[in-house]
């Protein structure tokens, strides 16, 4: 069991192997106590005076041999645990990178399908959603950075058969992430342009409406029917003229 080269082909399999190895370690620990108790009992026979049922040297050799076998077993168990933990680290890296790629693909689809709105209110709503996505992007960027550091640590430990696969995965995800950030930046730029356009459009609509009101007031044929009504119309006209200057 301890000299097995089976290290798992994916994360779930490695976790299962580690669980089984933990049970084996617990068994070794229990047997260690038993062996030590038996060795202590055996050594007492080598210290008997008078009648000795067995040559003391044979007992000592036997105890030494059993102790050596136990230590070798413990060393094999430690080595096996390290190999399994290294394997778990590797497959955790690949799984996290796969999750990052899936997340990037999902955001790429969302950005590809997004419009820039049809009016000021829809653009404002889309801008708010995009801002939330930028926050999500920042959090995912931090997670991806941590995962990439894990991959670099695995590569730094020692060259392995999986080194080329790790390097290729790092390269692919880096390129895909860079592309996503470019697409996100372009979408933000389009939203800002749409917002600017619809704000301009809304302001010109307001201006046209005001001009129509001002035109109606300025082109009116009503000059009042007495001094009081004429003064009131004059005040309105002066106010309109001041607003026009503004």
C-alpha cells in the first residue's frame, strides 16, 4: 500500500487516497504502540539471570530488526503522504484554473450579449450593473493571482512531468484574462459614450421644449388690456429675456 505509485488522476481521487492513507497511518500508529510494548517485554528475557530460554543476542537482534522494520514503514508512510499532498496541490491548482476559465467564459458571453441601452435610464441601470461586475472582477483577479502563485510554487519545487502542462495552463488563462479585461474596458467605454450621448439628447430635448415655450411667449399678440396687465406681461418678457441670456 505504501509503495503504490497511484497518486490520483483528479482532485476527488486524490482526496479519497489521502483519506485511505490517513486510516493506514492511524493503523501504523496503533501498531507502533503494540510493537514497542512487545519489544520492551522481549528485552526482559535478555536480562534474565540463570536459566535463559533463548540466547539474549537473538532476542536483541530480533527486537532491533522489528524496530528497524517499523521505522522503515513510518518513513514510507511519511513519503507517501508527501507525494499525495503534492498531488493534491497539483490537482487543486488545475481545478481552480478550470473554474477561473469557466468564470471567464461566462463573463465573455454576458459582455458579448450586452447592449448599451436605449435611453438615459436604461444606460444608468446598465452602468450600475457593470460597476458591480467590475467589483466581482477585482475579487476574481485576486483569487486568480493566488492560484497562479500556487502553480509557480509547484514549478519552483522541482521539474516534473506535469511542468509543461502547468506552464501551458498559466499561459492560456493569462491570455484569456487579459482579453476579458480588454473587453470589459471596451464595454465600459461604450457605456460612458452612450451615457454621454443620452445626457446630451435629454439636455437638447429640454432646451427645445424651453425654446418652444419662449417662442410662444415672445410671439404672442397679447399686449394687455390695461396698465396692470401690460406691466405683468412686461415682467414676464423681461424674465424670459434674462433666461435667454443665461
